[in-house]
C-alpha cells in the first residue's frame, strides 16, 4: 500500500509539472506534445529522485539530455525555447532570491569573525590584487593565442554579408545598450558608495558592490561597539547565513530541471546555425585559452601560493563549475559557491564570506579573456592591425570594466562593445560572434567561478599569518 502511495505521489508530481508546462506555456495545442513532455520530465524526475547520484552527476545528465533533445529535433525550436522560463525564471529566480541576504549576512559575520580591522585591510588588499593580476593574466593568454592563430583573417565577403543580414539588428541593440551603460572610471568608483542601500538592493539587478561596501561598514561598526550590543546582531546574521544556505540546498534539488530547460532552449535557440562552422576556429581558441587559464593558472596558484594539490581542488568543486556553466552567471552560482568553498574546501567563513561575493562582482577572468580574443578576431575581419599599445588598452579596459559590472548572463558582450570603440574597431562587429556568444558565455562563467574559489583557497592559506593587533 505504501509503495502504491509513493507511486501515486510520483505520478502526481510528474503530471502536475507536465500540465503546468503544457497549459501555461504551450496552451495545450497538441496531445502529442503533452505526452512528449510527460515522458521527458518523467525521465528527469527519475534521474533526480530515482537514483542516489551526486548533484554533479544529476546536473551533468540533465545537461547531456538537454543537448541531445535539442539536437535530435524531437521537439521543434520554438517548443524548446518556450520552456526556457523553467530554467531562466523559476530555477534562476529561486537560486538568486537568497543572494542579497546571503551576501550581506556572510560578509557581516565574516568581518566580525576576523575580530581585527587590520586583518580585514590586509585580506582586502590581497584579494583585490589577486583578482586584478589573474584577470590580466587571463586576457594576456587570450591575446597570445589570438595573435598566434590570427582568427578572422580569411573571412570572405559572402560570409560577412550573411552575418550582417542575420545579426545586424541584434548587434545594434547591444551597441545601444553599451552606450547607455557607458561610464568613466571615476563614475564607476562613485557607484560603489550607496545613497540608499534599500534602493540598491531592490532593483532587478542589485548593485552588489554597494551591498558589499555597506556590509563591510556594518561589520566594522559591530567590531567597535560593546559586546553586549554587538553579539545579538552577530548571532542574528549568523542565523540568516545558515538559513539562506539551507534554502539554496533545497533549491538545488530543482537544478536538473532548470539546467535541462536552459541548455535545451539555448542549443535550440542558437541562430545562424549554418554560420557556426565559420566560427569554429575562433571558438576553439577561446575554449583553449579558457582551459589553459582555468586549469593551468589556477593550478599554479594552488601549488605555489596556496600549497594545495590541484586534483584535490578540482574534485571538490565540480558541482559549482557545472552550475556556473549551465546558468552562465557567477551571481546565480554564488550561493552554491559559498557552500562548497566552506564545506568542501574548508575555507574559513570569514574568508569565504568576503572573497566569494567580491569575486563574483569584480573577478571576470573568463570574460576578459574572451574580450581579448574577440578584439583580435574582429580587428582581423575589418583589416585593422592592432598595435602593442592597442592591445595594452584592451588589457587595461577589460580589467577596469570587470570592476562593478553585473555578473549576469550576456554582460561580456556589452563590455566588448566599449572596448572595440576604444581601439577603433566598429562596435557593430559583435554581430560576427553573436551565434556562439551564449555557448561561450557558459564556458567563461565557469572560468570566472573557478578563479573566485582558487582565490578563496589562497587567501585562506594566508589568513592565519596575518598579524593581529
């Protein structure tokens, strides 16, 4: 009897998911479509609940299933694009709903746990320095490979015309978006200081640097008042941190469904599929550079700076890397990153709570690398020779632009348009990389998050040596 009840419960859940999808998204246009999605989400449910797989394995299987379904043509592109909200809205919103309280509470408790403002000062300087240096290294790797292989040199006139016909309007919209977001370095620094913290966090895209600044100030203030007044507040924020981590653990049970929807709709919605072959050399250079930096640079950091074994590190963070890949967002992955860094990498709470939120905001190794390769690629298409000074400009602008830029999907292409204008390459040239941008965005998001975690391990290895007053 109990088994029957369990079976009925499972069937009810599967049917409910299918009915909600079919009724609200597809309008119940076809009974075959309904049956297809019942079977599809049934298989996802079995993967998620029927086997004792690790989170990494569940997400990986959902990712592979999404690619296979989108590639096989079982459902048409419009149908798969229509299920994107399951991932982009339901899963991503659930993942990010705890982001603001988690970041704020973890930074406040992290600062107070240090117990010394001098420690905070030295950790902050080391963290920012590490992020700036690794971002510069990443973009340099991209530039070296792009200069060696020279992608875009042999793009013929007919193919260029096809790109322009297919992606002109999308590229124009991105250029306009970049113009609206354009700001000077001084304006970017001004944006760190909030005039109203509640306004900063109530926007669709919370101003994370402002939140981090305010949280650090609150932590410092708590260190300077009497313990009888500060301890209840610190306990409150400690409880909030633990509560939000539990929320994230519950949300991650939905990860296979969200990842499947995101991957299937991304693959199915890729425009200009016939032009993808033209972009294979460019894409391979970007992916190779990301692998060199993500594995090579971080391994060197772990070995020589943190005195840790790379295999130990990479075996612990698989679920974070694949989640960042699937969501294309460092910010959406941040709650899971914090949990893994503290629980599996054993980084101290006070370090993880400061380094990871800051990294998700200002550390964009993969994004900067992509911009370096793209700058060379587009300059070659337009027959523009970039001087050494131009390429130094690319490095400098990519590093500066990463500071304060929202860690959300697609932000890299907006930054790229600003860089192109500064080196004399037509900003509309981004139309040549739009067919592969979403897929490469997934790769560079994983690289960004790897850098955040490697930095946390490095800072944690040094925090014990920071002298206290």
